[in-house]
C-alpha cells in the first residue's frame, strides 16, 4: 500500500493554524494556562478541538458525554459550538485539574451546560446506563487507556442510533505500530483498534489529527 497522505511538517501545521484555526479567546486562555502544567500533553490540540466542535454542531448534539475531562478544553470547545439546550456530562477523577476547567467554563459563561461527575468513569457510566441508554448524541473517550474497551462498550450502549463515539490517542504516539512496544496501555489500544475494524455495530473512520481520533457511528 502506497503512502497516500501528506506529511504534516511544522511549517505546514503553522500554515494550517494561521489559515483555518478559529480559537476563541476563552479557549486560548485555557490552553495557555494548561500549557504550564506538568501533564500539559494530555490536552487535545486546538485544531482537534475545532474539529470536534464542528462535529457536534453538524449533528446538532443536545447531549454529550466525555470520559476524561482534564482541564476542560474539549468540553469548552463543544459547549461553545452548541446551542443553549445542550448538556455535557463530564467524567473525571481529578478535583485539581477540573477546578481549572470549572473556572474557565464559568468565565466563558458555559458552566450551565456542564454536568461534572467526579468519580471513577466506569462507575459513572454504569449509573448512566440505568437511565440514559440510547440517548447520547456524541461521546468522547480520552481517559486511562487500559479501560478503553470498557469505556467504548458503555458509550456505545449510551449513544443513540446515528450518534458518534470518538476515541482519542488511537495512534498512541506511533507505538501501536511498533511490535517492540507491549506495555498494557499500548496493548489495550492496539486490541481496541483491531476489534473496531470488524465491529458491524458501527460505521468506522479514523482521522489522523492529533494523536489519532477514531470515529465510530452507531448503526
């Protein structure tokens, strides 16, 4: 199979950012504050945030689920792109990181859209399965990688027919294609990637943005 994509050089990425990126002042302020944190690499890129905002606006998402919120950039990007009826359920464990999220959500006047659940995500998802099956329009998974398959299965049950489950970090820095890398996280992502290829419950696409973003549309 020949190489059919253009390499994203630093110069080309800067050109794309200069010509296509529309980052609100509120998002930029949050990104800049997060950049000073030790775990700043966990934040999605602004171009990915804009792409996800485009997706939820395109499907007119009214109910969004996020597994892994960190400092709230992706949730804020999606909140700013959707109407006032939209609600975003955010699952995370860290009060420290999400305190930054809550402050920026409030400054952006988007906090009323957010439903932050501070608990193990699998516990929150199990609770949601009692009342929210087939009601979610868009789910975003960006949390601990060892539980990716469990997160996907739960999110798929929660998402309505025609809804989308987006899964971040499916390239895992390129390690998924490196046979010498066999740590638990790499194996978990590699296994899920393989599983989804033949999963007839979904329509499937991969977007080479950021660290790789899988889009699974529930049939």
